[in-house]
């Protein structure tokens, strides 16, 4: 069962890009910090938030929406 933080991050990303693509991107970024959806926690997000934001931003063409997404990810990492 995915952690609450992973679920929140996935739903946040899914509001901006296709949810299947979000799962793929998050899976690659979780591997960077040796996390899984089940054990993903705040320390993992802090370690890879810039990578997650950058990877997701590639699929959000609107600059304002990219900035909103980045801000939401940053807020989750606090």
C-alpha cells in the first residue's frame, strides 16, 4: 500500500499530467533515493524534490502551471 505522501504526490502530479506518466516519472525518481511507493517519506521527498519537479515539468508546457506544480511539490517537502 503506497504511503500517504506518495499518494498525495501522485495525485498532485496527476492534476497536471497523465497519471500513468506521473507513476512512471515518480518510479524513476524514487529509485534515485532507494525508496518505494510503500516507504516513501518526507526525507525521500527532500532528497529528490528537484529531480521530481524537473522531470514532471518536462510534460507541463504552460509556464504558470509548471510553477504551480513546483510550488506544490515544494510545499509537500516542508
